[in-house]
């Protein structure tokens, strides 16, 4: 192998990569008028999924809770399959099993019978009733249905047993939003239904984490523990989607994790609420602020140095507790790691896609690493996302192309016409990364083509170290020139 001669002035990053546009002889330029998602009636390669998924994810984060999906079996099957692909754990979700007759006559019969069967077979402490496109379109009156279902349970099982099963209604017409909105609506529905009364102060902080992975939830708990702060985490999916394999303590089996129902009721008594992801939990935090006067701190997601600093500072203000030395050391270790690796990250051009909040967090972090975001995409449309990105990139003098609620087809077409060294996003970006011959750093909820990503955090200072290691190792793995390896 011939080793390239390095000029005295060094090699600029522009010279490290051969221009590959068009990527191959077979490359056919798309009709430019059809590339913007806004010009099309169809979504191609969507970067979002259906609203009920977010509500089911949330409900499963409550201890001994089961979602009941008022819709067709497919609305549940693919969600269970998705959770299984991501977390390699089973997810118990009940379904009203809509068929043709239900579409004509409504879902009353299926609901009343379904709730009854679910209770007598599984004895859940809580049922999250999740509506779907079909039930919303045919106009199922879910409030009346729930009253009738409770009445039937009381007649059959007695008042006490029936009252022990809480029912929370989460309205999720999927045509009106994505899984992000479904989780957000669930956060409000749970606190609205269960946190109804302010009694004695509990000196706790409510945390609504958003659709983060089990590893992230554990990292948040670590930060809270080191700060010496008691908390209520809604929805605590850590020991639900990453549960120990042990003989079941009870039959029917429920994972040991999840937020206890009593804790959700107690959220009205907390010092305040921190919703880490504004689009995924902000509604719940703001509801508690309006109803009980609890201070709501909404975002930013604690990814990277600055955002984690802000999270700890907010906790400190809510509780009066200082940030301890242990966390300052963790911060210092992340800074040290950034200094050790900046020659790999500086001036690299990156594209980031996924759910709006994680994209905002990651965009801030890559800017902190000296990388230049050239394109950022939120699959879920958001009123605030473009401004949140603008606020970050303005500080660093960057001007990425911002796609708000677009699809990965438009994103890919844009990336083919610009230079990008690295993509950060979930497993939906695998084909794009292969096509562009750049590495994909997997980040976000929908990582289903690798194992272990759900266990590792990206939030907090320690999460930042994991993410930075992934970024640098991916760059090194991917055609890193041999004549530069002496710089490792
Ligand atoms: S988009 Fe509508 S019909 Fe499709 S799975 Fe989701 S809720 Fe069901």
C-alpha cells in the first residue's frame, strides 16, 4: 500500500473525502418539484410513527398498567412488534379487536367486554385507554364507554375491586400527530386523571423524561441520587423495557418497574416539574403548573455539556441543593474527553434526524464538539423546533438546512447534494448512510438493528462520553486514512 505524502501545511478535512456526487452512474436525479415533502401527498420513508405508540409507551411506564387499544388488532400488533424489536422485551397490550361491524356500529360492545376480560384475567392497577384512527373517526364516546365499563365491573366484581382499577383515557387520533404527540398527551392525561388533589408537600421533584431509553432513565436517576433529590419519574420505563430475567414474583406477570399509581397522584404535592423533552411531556408539566402552581421547567433535553448544566441548575433552583463535586468531576471528564478527541470532531459536517427533542439535544452537543450541522430534521412537525435549532446554531455561526416535519426521502435528497461526514439518527437512516458511504451514529428511540444501545445513556455527562466515543469511533472505523492514524 502506498502511503500518501502529508504536505507540510497538513491535510484539510475537505481533502480527506472524495467528492461522490452523483454517487454512481446509475444515479437518477429526482423530479425536483416532488422532493420537498410539502409538495407531495405521500410521505416517503417517514421519520415518525403513529400517535397511539407514544401513549402505549407511556402507559407501560406505569407499574402494573396495561394499555387497552380501542381499535383494530394491527394498531397494537405493530407497536408490540416495534417495542420487541427495540428492547427485546415483551409488551402486554390489550386490544378491542375492531372488525367491519365495529366500524359500522361503533366500538361500545368490544370496549365493555374487552375491559371486563382484561380485568378478570390480569388484574391491572391501571388501564390506559388508547384510542386510534378508527375509533376517533366513527366517534366512539369514550367518556361514556368508560363510565359504563366501570359500572359493569362494579356489578360483577363489587365496588371495591372495581375502584382499585384506575382508567386513564388518552385520545390519540393518529392522523392528528405522531408518537411524540401521543406521549405528550399521555403525560397530561395521567396527571389530569390521577393527580387531582394537593395535600401535604412531599419535597420531591417531578421528572417527565420523554421517550428516552432505559439507559437514559437510569442516568437521570443517577444524577438525581448524587444531587440527593427525591423524585417521581413519570413514566419510568427503565425496569419495564430492560427488566431482569428472574422467576416471576406474581402470576399474571408484571415487570418490577414502572411508576406506582400512588406516586402519580402525589405529583400534585411536588416542588415542581421538569419535563426534559418539551414535545414529550411538556403538556403534563404545564398542566400541573396551571392547576397546582407547581413550577414547570420544560426542556432542554440534557444532552451534552450545556444542556446537562442547565438541567442540574434547574434542579438546584427547585430544591436549593448545590451541584456536588462528584457531578463536577463527571463534567470535567466529559470536557477532558472532548479535548482529547477534538482533532477528530472539529469541522466535521454532520446531519442529525429523529424526534424533535433528541435532535435539539444532539445538535447542541455536536456544535460543542466543533462539528458543523449541515442538515437537521424533525420527523414530527413542531412550532418551536426551527427556532430552538436557530438559537443553538446562531451561537456557533452555523446555518444548517432545517427540515420540520419532513421525511427521510427529502432529507436524503438534500444530503446527496451536500457534503456530510457523519449522520446521527436512528436505525431508519441505515440505508441513507450506506448510500452516502458515511457512518451512522445510532441515537434515539428507534434503534432496532443493533443491541445494547437502549442500555447506554446519551443524557448527562456520562451519556455525553458514550455518545462522543460512538461518534469518534464511527469516524475512525469508516475509511479513516491510514496516514492519519498516528494522531489517535
Ligand atoms: S395510524 Fe391509525 S390505523 Fe394505523 S396503526 Fe396507527 S392508529 Fe392504527
